[in-house]
C-alpha cells in the first residue's frame, strides 16, 4: 500500500506548533493531514498483525481508524492518492462474513456522495482507479455474503457513476475480480452467473484460474461450469483441462465422490470419450471404480458400451477386459435394474473368460471373493444385497498368499474385507479373520500404532474373550455398540481362534514400536487361556452324566458275569 503513496517533496517546509506564520485554520488542516498519515500507519500495523490470524481487537481497532479518517477527511490536504489507498486498504481487510456491516457502511458512504473522492484527470490513471476500486468493492461484497444487498451490477453501476467521463468495460473488471477470488469459491459461482447473464467474455487465463481453484477446493460443479464451450472455444485447451481433471480425481483409487459430484464427473468422462481424449486403460478402470463406489451405475454402463464400440472400430487399443473393473459385474446384478442387467449381459458375452480364482500359487489379477462372480450373469440367482462371503473361497485364496509375501492386490482386498467385517457388514469365520490379519499385518510394517489399535478394537468387540469388560474396545477407540450375541461368542474358540488372533496383533504392535499396547494384549492371552479351561470344564460337566451311566452299566454287567460264570448270557437265549 505504501508504494502508491507519494514521496515528500524536497521543498516542503517544516511545521512547528510555536510558529506564528500559520493561522489557526492552517494549523487545524495540518493536524488533519497528520491524522490521515496516522491512519495509514495504523492500517499497515493492523495488516501485519493479521497475517497469522486476526487479533481480538481487530474490529475495534479498524472501527477506530475508520472514525479517525472520517473526522479528518473533509478538511485534510493530503493528496487524493492517499485517501484512495486508505479506502482500498479498508476494503481489502474486509474478507469475512462478520465484516458485512462495515462493508455496507463503507459502500454507502462512497456511493451516497459521489464527490467524496477527488479523482485524477488523467484518463489512464482514472481507468486504473476505477478498475481497482470496482474489483475490491465487489470482492468485499462477495466475501462478506452481501451480494443480495449489493449485487455485482449495482456495485459496477455505482462505480461507473464516479467515473462518468471514462468508464471501464465490464470485461476488464470481471476478469480481474476472478483473479482476486482465489479461495472464495461461492464468489466464483456468482461471477460465473453474472458473466453468463450479462454475456461478459471471460479470458482463457481467467477460465483456467477459476477451473483449477474450484478443482482444488473440491467444487466439481464450478469446474464443470467453467469449461463451457461458449467461453472456452479452444478445444485443445479444453481437452488439456479435462485430462488434468480426470487424472487428478483418479490419483486416489479409493476416492468416493459426493452425490452432487458423481454425475458431473461421469458426464465429464462421457465428454472426454466423445472428444477422443486418450486415457490409459488403468485410468478408465479407476474412474469407473470411483463412479461405482460412489453409487453411480447408469453412467459406467454407458461408458462401458461406448468403450466396447470404440475398441471394435479400432479407435482404442487393447481389450475390453483391460478397461472394465470387476466391480461392474458385481454391482450391476444386485442393482435390480432390468435395463442395466440386460445391457451388462451383452458386455459379458464380449469377455472371453471371467476372472478366475487361483487355486495354487500367488493370486493373479483382481481377487474375486464371491463364487457368484465366476458364473455368467444370467445364471446368477438373485439374492438380497447382503455382504456375505464364501469363507472357503476366501480361505483358499489367502492361504497361498500368506505362505509368501503378500502382493498388493491381496493386501488391498484383505484390508477391504477387514473393514467390512469390523463394521459387521460381512460375516466370516474366525479362521478366515486370522488369515485376513496375517495377509495385512504380517508383511506390511507401514501402519501406525493408532490404526492398528482401531482395527483391533473393532474386531475385539465382536465377541473375543475379554470383550465383555471392554465394550468400547481395549484402547477405547470405538463407540459402545450392540453387544455380541452368544452364537458369536460360541463360534470363537479361546484356544484355536482367540490366542492366534492376539498373537498376530502383539507382533504387529512390536513391529510398530508400541510395546505398551503389546503388553496390554499379553494380559488378554491369559484371559483366553482361562476361558479355554472354563470351556473344557463345562464340556466335561456336560458329558459327565452320560459317562457315569455307561460306567455303571459296564460294572454291573461285569459283576453279573463274575457271579455266574457257567451260565450263558440272556441275550443268547
């Protein structure tokens, strides 16, 4: 801000309060000038104090500086650029919703009396003043949620009234305003609406700035609106933006889009396919997986059909199997949509072989845990959408992997199944649960201790020995859920299932360096041993009446035979 302020002239005479050469009016004017410069210094200090966050006295200090400037404005002899810089400084520091009343007061003061500012006579300097004043006034109105009281067209009209002789085109103001709204995504939405309504041309650099700012903040609707062909006529530049968009979203293969964003991303993929924008098969497979995981089913089937058509025409390289994820053939049959099922059946006929489940050796390709996936879709028996797992298939697939180092696909799917089991969305037996844990925790040492604690507590509260005394988990990382049923507790054997389960986590905590958590689980080993002994004693007590009856019968028959050795048994008579 100080760069705009003029330097003191070398011919300026010093002023002394005791000097009799100046009248009382000149003394008052000099004091007003000193007050305006004090306001400038106060604004600079307030701006520096607000770099790391607003102090508690920010609002009161700003109001005091504004009052000082208003009192000295009328009779102040400072250059016009000083007052213009002070006004811009006040507008720049109004960037939060709580600044709404201050912005309203400042704009009303500015627009009520149109002669409050002494404007320059130079046309170029007047245009620069007008553009800068309009941009920061609009930015303050948008940042403080006051566009309803001060719409864009109203603020621009009032600013143009101040500069009647040299009005700046709205295109310049709107494009400069878009550059200043870097983190204000709702403000960008208002600017786009105004540009569309008033038919204001947006420059390609402005469109790129809005697009990447909205994409970085996660507002896909604004990013999609910025790529309107009516604004961005360059098809090559639009293709570059779409390619960066898709690559950015698919960078995280486990991403999940919101309800209002999944359709936008789907139609962006449709436009990319229509405009012949090239992506790798892995990118297409990840993008379809993200759409299916987010709950979108219609657009993935449409994209699969169009990919199959382009592969047949020779416009794409590779096979259909390399472009489509296996999740497509798992989610569509349980969607109960006859149209999507009919269209997916035709795609199944195009695939040479379904993904097999390996019997021996390391798993090749994506693992499929449900046996229904090995059948064609028309042979699938419709069942409710229950996340049950065929434990035999899962166990056979994991046993080969746990004998060696687990590869990426096995560990990824094992993490996915452990997540479903911990949230009680899948049912596996304790042996399969231990195999899942071995696949995830045995070879991967990158998990932090807190992640292992959460995983342990979620599985521990399902009914393992000692969970009755810890309803929120051993480490208190889960909420108190519904208690485990007796059938679940009977399914988990303390010796065969619980003790290996605890030993797996003890080794995992030792690798993570959390020895205190490992010692806590060692105490559970003793509880499991006591539970195993109690179960054996209960089983003996249950079987004892039957065993006592048989022993008495044998003794009775033996004694009867010893008394009459010469007689034949009555059974032979």
